[in-house]
C-alpha cells in the first residue's frame, strides 16, 4: 500500500515539474502571465520592421517619390475636410472602423505618397501593393476610385494630417 502511494506521489511530482517547465510564459507574484523576453523582442522587431516598411512604401500610382511636408496648411486642410465629407464618409470614419479603416493618425502609419497613391490609384494599389493587399483582405471592400485630382488628394492628405 505504501509503495502504491509513493508511486502515485512520484507521478504527480513528475507531472507538476513537466507542466511548470513546459510553459513558455512566466507568472509573477500577482498571478499575471508574462511572455518571455525573447518572444516579446522578436514581436517588437517584427512590428518595427513592418512600420519601417510601411513608412518607406510610397505605393503605386502617379506619385513617384516621397512628399516633403512642412507645417500644416490650414486652408488646404479645410479644402480636404470638404472633400472628405463629400467623397469619403460613405466608407471611412476618422475615429472608428467602418467599411474601411479608421483614418485617425493614418499619416503616422503610412507615408504621404502612399496615402495619395491609394486615393488616386486604388485599383492598382489593391492588386500590387503589399499593404493595400493586406487591407483588402482585412476589410473585404476595395477602395472606390473617386477620380480625384492630385491637388484634391493633396488637400485630403493635409486634412488627414490634422487628425492625429
């Protein structure tokens, strides 16, 4: 009988050790699970690489090089706000996801040239640009071409710069 109990306790002890060693997370004194540093660092590196790629991607369309921005032009931003209300609010909201992504701080996630090319050339962008392809997969609705001029797209960009 004693031997049976010892085998049972030994099995429980081995299982407890295997279970505690097999976890990829660490638990602090409060009981909160934390991811181990190497995995967290790898995730941060991947996110930083994705942001760098997004920031340097100018997209596909009439804008062939990055746009150098200076201080916000309020008059141009007001024109952009008018265009946004007329052409964009059917699918986009600034603060929340709608048919398309929320546009708050989009100028921090995408390059100015990419934003303008997405506005001016959405059909080709969703076919060939990796970021636009990912967005179409996430939102399932392609961006409609509003047939805007480069000047109108620039005004929209200026408006979006004020939304951060």
